[in-house]
C-alpha cells in the first residue's frame, strides 16, 4: 500500500506561503498556462503571462486580468527579467527558446507546471509517461482507483492541469498524472512514488535534436526516485530494455507481452502478475480492451493499482467495463461489411505500428498531417503485409508516399473529405478502413479530437 508523502491538508495555503511576493513569468497561454498564471496570482505572486500569439486568438486569456496578471501577447519582448524568481513553461513551448535561455542566464528558475504543482501536492503521485498509450493507461488507472473507493485526482497532460489540484485545496488519496516529455524537460525535484513508462518510439523529432535526446528526456521520470519508490516499465520495449541504468533507484516492476519476466506477462489466456512471491492471474477474456498494445497498458495498470491496495476483484470489474477512449482505435461503424476505425489520436509512427499490428488485414489506411520528423520506412513490413491501399493527405503526404507508396496501392488527396471518400471506394466487405494519421492534425484541424469527429461524421454519412 502506498504511504502518504505528507499529511493531507490545505496545500493551497502552503503554496501561498511559498509563492507570495514572488515574481513569476508564465510562457505559453493555452489551458495549462492560463491555469498556472491564475494559480500563481492567487498565491500572491506578481505574474506576467506571455505568448507568441496575439491575445485575440487565445481563448480564456482575458479572464486573467481579474487576478492582476499582466498579459504580454504577440511575442516575448518587453519583459524585464531582472528579479524574476520563476519562469513556468507550458508544455507546447520549447525549453530552449531564446527568451528562456536569457532567463536562465539572468538567474531565473525555469520549470514546468508539473514541477510547480509537485512542490505542493499533498498526496502520493503516480506518473504515466510513454510515446503511446499513456492517456489510456492514465484514464483506466484513475478509474480503477476510484472504483475501489479511493479519492483520486487525474490530470496533468490529460484533462485538468496539475496546478488546479493544488489551487482547489488538494485532499485526494492519490494523484494520477499523465506526463509528457515536454513536462520532463524542465522538472527539477519531481519524484513520483510510482513511475510508469509504457514505451518509447519516434515522436516529436521536430522538437528534439534526435531520437536519443527525446528518449533521454523520457527517462528523467525516474531520476529523483528513491529505493522506496517503484518504476513500472515495459521490458519488451527495446529502448527501455537497453537503458536499465536510467531507471533510477526505485524498485523495478517489469511487464511484457512476449516471454516471461519477474513482474507481469502473458501466459495462455491470462495476464500473470507476480507480486511479493504470489502468482495472480487476470483472464484476458474478462478484459474489455483488446490488442497487444492494450495488454501492455492493462499490465501497467494492474501493477500500479495493486501497489495502491486495489483488490484483484475490484480491478477485474473495472477491466471488464472499460471500453477505451474516443479516437483511440474506436470502431465508428460497420457498413457494407467494412469496419471503420478512428485512431485519430495515433499522431506518431509508433502509434501506427501498434495499430497495424493489432489489426488483421486487409486494411485501407488513411494517414498524413503535420510531419513530426520520424522515419516512415520502419512501417514498410507492416504496410506490405497488411495494407491493401493507402490514402495520404496533409503536409506529410509526399514524404509518406516517398517512403511507403511503392509498397501498396496509394492515393494522394488534397482534402480530408476526399480522403475518406477514396478509402471508402477502395474498401470491400471484410476490409478495415483505419484512420491513423501518424502525424499531428494542425494543418487541417484544431486538434486530433476535431479530426476524429470529422471522420465519424463523414463515415456515418456514407
């Protein structure tokens, strides 16, 4: 059972005592930046909030004026750095921004909102990181803990920013936080009691120097853990397996969908969990999620939930009821014998690899969007084996075509609507039309959710 890191109480009061009178700058004014600005101001800090975009395209930023926050939109110029105690960087802001480098030279501390929240959180933290699957794992784990009767805060990179937990006074039994590599770039003391790393594949190479830089950032999740903490990791992931020394000092609990390990693994029709020398079995046919990638997510949840004191019987009830997330391998419709699947959240090459592995062919694939710097050629064997046709769109369509177009029938389209139409026309009974872009959505949509909803609307209109 997890022990409390500190006595539960009014963590907002502790934050007020620490932050009152401090001079702070928040960089990036999407939802996380707005929450951090408001929190700091409520705690008595003198806050300047800045964004490269104009104020009129920043929804919600006008609300900060009532808290005394000074807004500097349209760039980061004109901000006096002398005497600034703290710079809080939103996840979408590169940590090597010239403005931030100048702040470091001026002696300011540059941290993420996760690091800011961590300093005042009054409950043990379970942190989930990974290139793919972390949102499913975070959501499922939060549900399992709540179903067992625990009071849980779920947030971070998913849903509610972590600072809002402190702003609202804390008091949960556990905090379950989805953590991105962007958060980990600027953590300092962040120390989750249970750290889960699901996988590491190519992503965000438009932001990092190379894949090694990106992977090293993920491993910062473990750097402050002590022997009293836990590292739940995917032993089947080659990047994780090759970097055991980067897992810190916590007790390592491995899981794998191939072979066996001293943790969690598949054996016949069950997930086996070796816990304190005891063998527990979780029948796969009692788990609603399907696919090997989801079995990895489930194994991570089982490990963390059991450490948190959730009973096996309660956990199986949750696993039997949880059907997954919208836009993550979500079946939209079966029409004319064709299954249409929305995996709009599959915004990198690793996500597409998992999706293709988990489906039986033939597959008509819709892919493309804003390229994130990965090498699409690694998908070659799966495309050759399972994809009968490929519909490419968005800014990355020609790059994907150069890498994979020769392996299957390939159609290049100019609009999303034309893409769904072309996929529909290429599919026959028994096929699966899969939207898994392997790219971000920002060339055509506000986010992956809007892209997925548009796909659903077009499919339902067929």
